[in-house]
């Protein structure tokens, strides 16, 4: 592994030119490096990094318009956990704000531009228009939506890093590995997963996941979807090495949502990764009801940004609970061992 970029390598800025004919020897953009311009630069880069492209594998039936697709269902979920059409999410907006919880309207909460209008409607109808029964198809679609969000975000991260490199070539050590923009390595790994999801979608053979589904009593005023790349299993044994770009990393996906006076949590990964996650699966199948709640609380706080919370419920939490959640949210957990079955001061299920 090296941070050195070969003169004849493709330039990490994404121009398509060789490094020696592009950013090699270029001075940093002082306007970009000026801390006073951080908020403006961040907003502009976020906008320029946006990708509007349907990731459904068969584009022959795509509608022309790429929409803001909801990764958490709007009418079915967000409408029920919102206050006056607003939810809280711990996700920065393009306009920098240092409040931990950001206020989002339902139309903008949890959206990403990864599907055309036709495929966003037709692919997810079995979970949009029907109650959750735990069928193989429904579980697949909830997890596919979590995957799609993570994949699309990584594609946009690549564009963001390319812009950062273009403006500040001196940051090559921080932005590249083996001459490649760092998030592009994650995209490469996710493309392997995408091939499995794509095949299942086109063949309608949805039994490609190992999944664990938990049902909790009560309608909780939050919902979440996303994924993680676990480095350690629950006993602290290292199972993946994120520092080696030559070894693909594997992901676990989550979807947690309230429906009909219950709250459902789906934990899943591709079946072909069963040997990697075998010890984790064994533990998850043995935990108590309280440990299930603790696991979801801890995992969402540690790894998942895409969480929507009812504002009035969040405001009602004690300050210590809010602070503990925020502290965990900003913890670099891939570098440490963490007991995810321990009870914390906050409980999302009681919101």
C-alpha cells in the first residue's frame, strides 16, 4: 500500500488525463484552503458531487426523470413520525450547521437521487403498498434500499474527493491509496454486492440474503436504514482489515421501521458472506429481548447516519441521553472494540 501516485497513473481528480499532465506539480487553490470559505466550498462541492442516475440494472424501462427517492418511506413512515411535516436527522445539510440534529422536511428527509421515478415506484411496491409480513421479497427490498443508499453515497463521495484533490493536490496522502481516491475502493467492493442484488432483481429470485428479523412491541418514533463494515466481531476478534486495499470488505445492512403498533428491525448480509459473519449471527440469534433493543440502539448510534426521529420525541429526551447518543455517533468505532449489547442512557424504542 502506498500514497505515491505514478506520473503515468490516471489523475485522482477524475479528469481522465495522466497525473503528469494534470494535477502533478499544481499549487493548492488558496481560496479553497482558506478556512473562512469552508461553508461555501462545502456547499458547492456537495452540489457538484451529486449523481442523478438510476442504479436499477435494466435501464431500458427507465423513466426520463431521476427523482429524489426516499430511503425511508415518506407516506408510510415519515408522515407518522413527523411534527408539522418535519423530522430530525443527524446528517449535515449543504448549508453547514453545527447542531447535532438537523431539521428536514418530509420531502427532503432521507432522499437520494439513485432511481428514476418508474423504478422507485414499481420495484418497491411490495413494501410501499403492503404491510410487512417478513416475506423473503419484502426483506430483500428493505435491504436492497439500504444497499442502494450506501452505494449511491459512495459514488458521490468519490466525486467529492476528486474535487478536494483538484483544489488541494498537496493532500494526496490523505485522499488517495495506491494512487486512487479512497472512496473508490469502497465502490469497487460494493460493485461486487451490486452484481448479486442486480441478478436477484432481474430474476425475481430474492433468496440471496441471510437475515435476522426482530419484532418489538409499540410504534417507535424513529426509523433508520443503512449499512456498516464491521472490523471486529462481538468478541473483539478482528474479522476484516480496512487498511489493505487488496482485500475486499463486506457489509451488514439494517432497516428499522415502525408499522401498525410494532417496530421491526432487519439485520442482513449476502449469504455468500456467511462464513465471515458466522460468529455474529450465532450471537444475534441468542440474545435476550433487552439485548436486541440495546444492539439496535448502539448500532444505529455508532454506524448509521440515515436516522429520522420525531422532533418532539427527541426534545423530550434528557440531556444526558442526547449527549450520549451524539458522543457515540462521532466515535471512530472501526478502530475500537465496543460492547453493542450494553444498555445506554438512551432508548430509541421509547421515543
